[in-house]
C-alpha cells in the first residue's frame, strides 16, 4: 500500500460516525458500543472507542512516537503484566467443569449437605496436572498427576486436592521444599525439565527411605497414564466424616474412572511427548467436546478409630494405603465432566485449590503432611494471584450465598454493604451476618495432649512392607515395566554411589526386583541391603486393586484407532471399520500421505485428519493399515510410514492389516513376527473381531518378543 493510500485508509478509519453506532447497556451498568454492521467496536479498558489499532500515534508518519498515546500505553502495559507466577508445583494442568451426583444419603456418617440427598447434584471444577514440569512442559512426563476437585456445595466450597497415586514421598510437610527442589531441574544447569531421571532426585529419595513406597508407584505405569480419563484419583490423607451427632468416622477418598485404568508404555510416552506434547489436554478437550463425558465414581473407605488401631501402620502416615481388600471402597456418587472452560487463564490458571477448604460434616486429621498443606495452599494463592481477594475471581467464588465482614485489599470486587463492617454490633437487622453455633462449621473435638517436640512417631517407621506389597500385586508385565523404569532413570544418574544406594533399598522391597535392576545397571557387586528401621513384612497379601492391568476397561469405548489409508484402499473395509468402531463407541482417526485425503477403491474421497508424519501410531490405541497395492509402493520408502507400523508393533498394539500392507510390514521388519495381536482384515466380520481384540488394549503376549532384556 502506498503511503498516500494508507494515509487515506487511516483517515477513513479515523472518521467515526457516531450516528452509525448504538450505545447499549450491558450488565453491571457497563456500556458497550456497536457499529452499524452489528460488530462491537474495539475500546480501551476505560471503554473509549479505538479508531486505529495498527499504528502508534506519531509526529509525522516517520517521526517519533507521542507519549500521549494512551491506547498504545494501556495496551502494552497490560500485555507486560499478562503472566502470573506459575504454580511452584503442578504448574502444567488442564481442567473442566462438571458435577458430582450423590447416590444415596450418607447422613449416618456425615452432615455435609452434599451427602444428604440421593440425586443431589453439586457443581464441580476439576484440574489435572503433572507435578515437576513447568507450565509449558509436555503431558507424558513420568510423574505423579494432580487430581484436584472443587465442589461448589450449598454450604461452601470443598476442595479435595488429591493425586492419581494414593501415597506420598514424605511423611512430614517440612520436607516438601527439599523434595521439590530435588525433583525440579538442578539449580545450576536448569535441566532436566519435567523428569526425575537425574542425580538430585535419586540422591534425595535414596536418603529418605520413607519415599520408597511412592517410588514403586511412580516407577510403575501409573506415572504414564493414557489419559486423565483413565486414571484413579485419591485424597491420599485420612480425613474425617462427622455426622449431625458429632460422631467421627475416618475416611479415605478414591475416584475410580468409569473408563477403567490404562497407561501407555514408556517408549511410547517419550515419542508422544515429541509428536503431541498436549496429548492429555487434547484428549480431555476432544472427549468432552464430542459428548463422551468422562466419569469417575467417588468411593470411600470408612473405618473408625478402633479399627484404625488394628493396622500395624499409622493411618496418619501418608506413605501408607489401606488395601481395598481390607476396607472395601464404597461408591457414594459420581463425578461427570461435561463442559470445557471458556477461557484457560480465567479458569484453569486462576483456580485456587486449598486443602483447608472443607465444609461442615468433613474434618481434618493430624496427618502432619495435611496439617502442613493447610498452611501452604492459602499462602501460595496469595503469591500467585496477587492479593487476598482471589475468592472474588468467579472460578473461586462459592456458588452459595456468602456474607462476611472482610473488606478492601487489592482488586476487591465486592465489599460489605451498609454501615456495619464489624461484629458484634447493635445495628439490628441491618447489622450484617451473624455466626450460627448450630449451622456453622464446628471442628471435631478430638482430645489432644502431648509434649511439644520435633519427633517422628514410631508408628511411621515401616518403610518397606507396603512397597513390597505394591510390587508383588503387579502382573509380570507390570513388574518388568517397573524394573525397566528404575533402570532407565538410574542410567541417567551420573554418580554410581547413588545408583548403588537405590539398589540397597530395593533389596528390602523384593530381591528379584533388586537383582533385575542391578543387572540392568550392570552393577558388578550387589550392595548390602539398606539399614531398615523396621524389617520388611513378607506376609502382606497381594492386592489386585493395585494393578492397572487387572483393572482395565471392558470395552474399547472412548479410545482411538488410527487408520492409515492410501489411494485405492478398500472402501468396504473402511466403511465396515467405521461401523464396527461406532458400535463400540471407539473413535477412528484417518492418517494419510497428504492431509487433503485419499481416493478409496470405490472412488469416494476421505479427508486425512493427520498427515503421516504428524500422526505417528503413538497417538492411537490401536491401528489399521489399509493400503492398496499401488499405494504401498511409495509408502515403503517413507520412514514415517515404516515407523508407524514398527512402533505400533513395539508398543504391543493390536494391528489390523490387509495383504496389500505386507511390503510395508516387511520394510518395518515385522512381517516375520506377526502374532495374534496382528489381525488380518478380510471381511466386515473380521473387523468386529479386531475390535473385540482391541478391548484388551494391548497384546501383552508380545512383550517378551519386543523387550527381551
Ligand atoms: Fe500440593 N501443593 N503440597 N500436594 N498439590 C500445591 O498449591 C504442598 C501434596 C496437589 O491444580 C501448591 O496452588 C505441600 C500432596 C495438587 O491447582 C502448593 C505439600 C498432594 C496441586 C502445594 C504438598 C498434593 C498441588 C502449588 C506437602 C496429594 C495442584 C500451587 C505437605 C494429596 C492444585 C498451589 C491445582 C499444589 C503444597 C503435598 C496435591 C505449593 C506443602 C500429598 C493436585 O501449595
């Protein structure tokens, strides 16, 4: 555009014709302006209409900028302040709205309003997260996942700020900064990002035997979930339910996914992080947007103080579980996520979970980790959200009425009305809210006494028995994955003495595991077992509830098949695949040589959702290779096509194929090894049996072939 033209365009834009505009009253008394064409007019934050958002105000077209350009200054000033501190842990997260529905009254145990009536629906907001990585890190880090639930009950907000693993690394909150410093990137070099595979982490945990149970969990496939939708959640600590008579019952909270448990394999996780670092958030977004609403059941393990005394561990120790086989998990309601956020920052980033947010009918216990958390979360929100009024942000505000005398502070959006801002006062009905001894929150009057001392109770001393119980409860495949994970991580640890120290702890867990790891590291000598404060109990029974594979889904619903298509691919088979998948509730995603799509054998056109190099098989739960004799000829030369097949095989996926795909399978080096997990598709019937096989998720029988060491 010539200078003259651009000047006249600018003049045209500057000529605002007020008669063309309507001034409307928005809610809250704000005004906003609309142009004749119905579009809203861009304004400053002060509501002043903007005539030109392309050029700063200058003295002459090539001259200096004028300081009086308030629109420019406001815009840049606001941009400069867009970021708030990311969470010190759990920085990377993703959230959605939904509701919790109570199955039946739990009045016998708790007076919490949300548990009084069957069918009661309580609005919920749930944020899933990784722990160690920063906000921009990848989703499939080997890590614990946060599972934080905010329930907007009629008696205030209740936050269950849990994880996808029911135990924790440490027993006392005072060690949390050390744990997190050790897990995060090392402070001098600022790497590695979002992973525990480095010296500092393993140095710390190997000096903290209390963390060994948690180490078993994070080295298991629990730390690489397939989806947020396929992981369990846990409140971790023992909490109390308190009924209307003041009777207390201990409780452990569990979220059980309706989708069943599923994880990916490690080599797959590493590749997913490259192919789609947003894998988990995209999965949640897609599921909700397609109407396939993720669902979990809330379960409770309920027991009283006398029963708790019978365990030989302490229910206040967050490094211990109560096996489900000993205290069954009673389903009490369901959580459904059915709405994505309108805006990530406003909701997911600004949501402030606090363990101290509990409602009448729920109470804390003396778990020293929980007690420490109750201080930390409020404090961290003040830093992150910049002031004490973060409950004024809509995502954090209760949805029930609230009245108090707290006032002022940064960004106060509402202050108490009227003259009285203190209590007691004698302003009668206009004097504002009053406390209610009957309806208000009352702490459970636990009797406490003792010396003031810094000490760990003797009942917290057994660090190995449950670590062992977890290990022996896994299938052989899962046990191998754990050994592989430990070897992988320790192989990134530079100091040999740290590796050896870890093995010395593993000897107290399971000798077979220690041996596998020692061999995997090529240790030349087995160390002596670590000194144990208490000997490992070997009589604890296996707990099948601890295995992922034993608790997998029963159908292939909600999962995704990647179908690799070329021109000339069999249209009937493709159609049959779509029908069979639809009947099962499985998604089908097309992967094609070019995103524009392919022409099938009947001349019909199918668009590609992914171009082959953007849609590797790691993004799918199972694959189908549907090529034509002609199409395969060029694809055998394409490395990403070969990887598609080779990876699907290595990751134990069910592979559907036709004869035409053989040259590609040959090139990928798997033609000679085809097994029962590779299903030849000949007819519509064979497609149904392919889908039925896929229900098993992976063809575990192949593992000894692809991972012989
Ligand atoms: Fe947290 N944790 N934590 N944590 N945690 C935070 O609060 C802390 C612990 C958990 O999606 C922080 O808002 C201490 C156990 C989740 O916004 C911070 C201790 C469990 C989330 C904090 C623990 C958790 C957090 C950082 C040891 C599982 C993300 C940002 C005593 C039961 C919530 C924030 C979200 C976040 C402190 C241990 C779960 C610093 C001191 C155990 C899911 O306050």
